[in-house]
C-alpha cells in the first residue's frame, strides 16, 4: 500500500517510510491510497469473533500488503492484550471503555501498535536501531513509553518539563528502565518540544542516528484505533442493539474520530457520528459555518482535548473531498465549557451511578442532547476517571479509588537524566547514548 500526503505536493511513500517519517515532506498527513470495504459476510458474523480476530481483519486491510500475516497477527495480539468493553450507562446510552490498557488511556492501543510495527521493520532489515523522541506534558509520554517498553531495536527518549507533570504521570515514564529513557528538562513543555524539533532538523544527528517521532498523527498510531469501533459494533450486535447506531467521540486532535470514520468507509454500519468538544470548538464552528478557523487553544479540565488546530481535520477534509454538506450530515458537533462538564459528571453519577472522566463527560452529554428515540448511542470513555481524580472528586459525594495498576507505577524507582534547555547538551547526550 502506498500513502499520499493530504497536501498533495509530494510523491507517495510506502508504509515503512510513512511510519518512520510521520509527517509528509510537504507537511501534509499521510493517507492510505485505498480503503477497502470489508465483505458483508464479515459484518454478518462479526459478533462471533474475538477482539483480536476482528482487529486482525481490519489490520490486514491496511497493512496486509506490507506485513506478513503471521507477523501482523502477532503485532495485533500483543497490542490488544486488554479488553475494551461496552458498558450500559442509561437507556439507549452505552460507554465504550477505552481505558483498560497499561496507562489507562485510549492512546495505549495506537502507541503499542506503532511500537510493534517499528520493531518489526527494524527486525526485518537489521540495519539500524530506531530512536524515538517525544516531548510530553504528561499523557502522551506515558502511553508512548509503556507502548514501546521492551520492543527490541527501538529506543525511546521522553522529554518532560521538570515539576510540571503530575506525580502519577511522571511515574508512568520515569520508572520503566529498559529501552525507555526519561529526560527531565529544566523548563516548560515548549522547551521540550523545541529540543525535539531541533533534533529532527539537525544534519549531523540525522546522519548518525535514525530519529523518529511517535506523534499522534502517525498512520501507525491513529489507524489501529479503528479496531475499537468494529469491536464496539460487534458487542452491540451481540445484544441485538446494532440498529441506528450513533458513535460519539470526545475529540482533541481528532485522530480517534478519524479512525471511526475510516471504519465507516470500510462499510461498518454506523448511522452517524458526534464529535464532542470542550471549550475548544474549532470543529464545531466549522460544522456551523463551513469555515475552518484555527485559534489558540484554551485550557480546560478535559485537558487532553485542549487543541486549537486539530491536525486530523486535514484527513477528514480529504476523506470527504472537502464537502461541508457531506461532513456536517454525517458528523454532529457539540462544545461544553468546564461548568457543563462538572455538572455532567455530577448528574450522571446521581442518575446512573456511572463515574465519568471529564473527556467522557463531553461524549455522554452530547448523546443526552442529541439522541433520538430509536437510536442507540455509544460514547467513548477515553480515560479512567482516576487519572483526573482531583476534578472528579471535587464534584462527587465520595472520593474515587485509584486502580491497582496506577498505584503500582508510583512504587517504582524514578530514574531520569536532568538537562537544561540547551540543544548542544541534548545533542551530545544523544550522540553518546543513542544506539546506531
Ligand atoms: C488524546 C485524548 C483525547 C482526544 O483524542 P484525539 O484523537 O486527539 O481526538 C480524548 N480524551 C483523552 C483522555 C485523551 O487522552
């Protein structure tokens, strides 16, 4: 399979290059040149298949030409070592819980899949180790570090601002060891990002080392999220609830919902979609006006969705040839401020006993406002509420528990390299420590 750029100003590339480069040379996002429809027999029997079997069928449609069936099967099985159950919350309203992975975030699946695919490429040509650089303000670092942990031939460097990430988040990428190195930068997140960006542009570094990013726009990170929607459909079908299905996705960079739209293009029978946003409402405004106007992000309590210029908008636009009518018929939009998010967490708990996190709360609320009588609504719960414990505890009658898995990270020994924000130091560090 070849991949083209949404900017259309550069040659198509193969899967390996699309994954290692991340972004196209013309700064566009990579799109697969074909999206295969899966056979009706597959959809007819999907409720009889396991999560891994469903995901393998989907993965083959995208990666089957480039990765052998046995290797792909292993990559899929190792990625999906946990469940994503659909849980009833209220009449006609279901939560698709995407937070049962190692760091309790839905980004675990994409990170794990990408790590194993890169590991496969390195193992295949045995030429050069791959060094992954990530700057993080918290969540991405933990998902990427845990996703790549133990993958041979791939080394990860997580740069984070000293004292500016939560204790739980910090423990999730500083206590792992093995192929994961945490770099504690005396500065803010922007300093970390600037160091990573400069590294990608540095001629000498790139001559000596194979550097890549594990950015969420990478095809190997965003496409595997399509697995969720096929599996959710299968679970709904098992209960006879697959008619008039509406999927509602709390969205920031719009990678997750774009994967859902790919599933739809592959023939998954979904009636319509909802993009639920916090106060960052660029997409909502686009649906209303037909004009896409990026703006600076505003800080909210659903901070993983604080995005003012969602990168995957380019993919959605490309998927529907920029047709605003088609896009706004298929996808509805909602935007909620922090007070509305807090009230939703409180009301949902009072009425149903279900504990939402601030991101899932946007999804739940959008379904409440939009679902018609015959529709079945499924919203993504993208993070475990304990990851946002302070916010959630402040509105619920009693404090929520911290799951065992999160608590365990806290007991590990923190190991970091300290650095100021000087690029020369960072470069020396990489040249001395990163494998060729
Ligand atoms: C990343 C993230 C989102 C947003 O997902 P996108 O694919 O960027 O739209 C929503 N909720 C949580 C908890 C996240 O970590």
